[in-house]
C-alpha cells in the first residue's frame, strides 16, 4: 500500500475526531492543532489499528506529533508487515 | 487551608519567567485559585484532628462520618491488630532503617509474607513498602525490552508509572472491552513476551472487570496475567481473595498485586504468585531493593489483620448490605451513579461539573460527611465524582443518616 492510499484512508478515519473541522495538512499537530485529549487519542489510534490491522504502541505514538508523521509511520508499518 | 498551600496559590511573580520550571503548573494554580476564591472549603486540604473509629473523625473541627477512606473492613481499630502493633513496636523498635535485602527483613516481614501466602493459597509472597511500589516494581521488572504490556486505559497511576519506568512496549485498550483487548493481543508480533494488566475493582467508578472472559482470552494468546485486587481484598470472593476468585479464574492469574492500605488497615503493598522463579524478584526489582522496609509495627498489624480477614464472612455480608442500601438510596434520590448496580464497596456519584462537585463536597462536609472529590485527570472521561467507600463498621442507621445528608446537600446545591 503506498503513502497516498494510507493518507486517504487516515483522512477518512480522522473526520469524526476532527470536531472543529480543522484543515488537516502534513504539519497539523494532534495535541496542539486538533486538541486531542488522551481518550480521543486512544479511540483514534484504535480506529487506525483496526483499519490497517497493525499495533501502534504508546512508545511509538510518543514519536508521532503531526499528521504527516502518522502517515509515514503507518505506511512503514504496513509495508513491513 | 494551610499557610504553605495558600502561599503556593499566591505565587510571587518571577521576573521574566521563561526560566521558571514551575510555569507549567500555572493553569492548575489558576484553576485552584478560581475554585477556592468562591469561598469553598479546600477539598484537598482536609485535616482530621481526631480519629474516633474507622467510621468517625473530627475533620476541620466537625464531628464527621467517614465515607471515603477505603477502610472497607474497619480493621484500623481492631484490638488484636493494635495489640500486635504495640508489641512489635516495643520488641523490635520504631523502624528497620534498611532495605529488605540488607538489614530490613525482620521476623515480622517473613510472618506477614506467610500470612499472605495462606490468605491467597499461593506459593510466594513479596511485601513492598507501599502498593504503589508493588505495581511500579513488578510491572517495570517483569516486562522488559521487546515485551508488550497490554493494559486497561483506566488503570491506576501506579500501573501507568510501572509501564513508564520499564522498557516494554505499552498498549492500552478501552476500559473493560474484551474485544479491544483481544485484537491488540492478536496483533503483537510472534515470539514477543506479553503481560496483561487488569484490576479487579476500578476505584473511580467502583465497577468490576469481566475477569473470567479477559483472563481466558489473555491465556489463549499466551500472555501472563497480573491483576491488581487493591479494592477487593477482604470482601469479594469466597475467601476475600478478590474478583478473580469470585469469577473462578484465580488459578490462571500469574500475579496478584494488593495493598495493606485498604481492607488490611495499615500501609504497604504486596505481590503473590505461584511462578516457580518468583523469588528472584527480590534481587532484581528496584522499588523493592532500593527503599527501606516497612516498620516492624506495620508488618505486625498487617499480618494480624490479614489472618483476621480470613474469618471475616459476617463483616463481608454486612458490607455488601451497606453497599446495596447506599446505592439504592442514592439512586432513588435521583443521583447519577457510576454503576447501575452496586458492584463493590465504592459508590461513585457523578457530578455535573467541577464547580457543583466542589459545592456538593462542601455542603456534605458541613453536614458532617466526608467523601472523596475526584476530578480530571484522575477520573475517566473527565468526570467529576464524589466517591463514597463504605465500611463494614458503618451501621444501618449510619447509612440512613448518610442518605439524609446527601438529600439535603443535593437539594441545596441544585443537583437533585
């Protein structure tokens, strides 16, 4: 699966969590821009894990601050699997 | 409010505060200031001037019924427990001044571990200086680099801190969600070590875990299982061993973590296990090794209390009656509760927001009732809760008195 497809799938998944309808770009931050709290993060991560059948541990999540970093990380996990 | 706290709420401004490491607490300081400026009595600064019994104390100058102490079995003033503590204090002194692995293991520590082995019917028991350290130590030590810890998102701070201190991959799942847990276990790379961490009773809402199913699922994926039974010891399960016993899965639980600071009525923590190599923990578990052991009087009171809890079935039955009466009564008054049915000795009353929660807490303390005010981030879903924990020593009349206090306070604050 290429990066563009991962991007498009995650873009669909993020919609219900993007309550303020913020325009999501590569540099959009989950904590700063989207204001995700810990419970939202858990639900959003679970949605991605289910979509791609992967596991993203909290240790891995700690290194993901922006939307672009998330797409990169998931693309890598999917291609490594 | 103590002087120390009032000063910290009125901090001196530091010139050009870019270097002030305390600026990260500004929002919390402002929230507290805002809450207390309304004249509310500080819920986090209560002083008990005199303790009369497990259920009564003089708090901030008022005769108060205690309904938020976790003193479930009322062992703190048991005459046998007090006598054992006094004797040990006289015979062994006020403290050990040493680690368990050096000069800090006395006869009393071994006797306490024997009592735990008997209580749980397990081969090994290890006593820590607090329950917090038991979780911190066991979790961070047994799950190492490359291993996975799968845990409930509503786990206690000591479990999270144990995860943070260790080197394992941490994977949380939605509270009490068996399917969410199963999915995560299934996706863990083959060959990786797995530890599933669960609690018997979750202390914020007082709900219990579906351990029978969860432990079965964890085992089918080859995981080891650790269950924290801090809030169930002494009164849930036929022998008071906890929710795992009540649901018939005790034999599949690899590690039970518990505390002496609730039903046992003193302070300390422990882990019991049947793992054949468990004793090596005493040498490799840093929160066990690098701290002083419990004072002789504490382990003597704990051992005596644990042995008495083995014969506590009448008290257990009365505690359950209290829990049912309070839950049913509060529900009938129109309060929103954490669980539909009483599942433990904790009844959580859900407040509409922090302001009204604090006002309700204050109205209750003025009525002469102490409960715990719990607020985010300690609570799930950012709820504000008034947590009530019942004691086997609360009389039927006291529970009725408590309901009357809740009714008056709830109407005064406009919650019911």
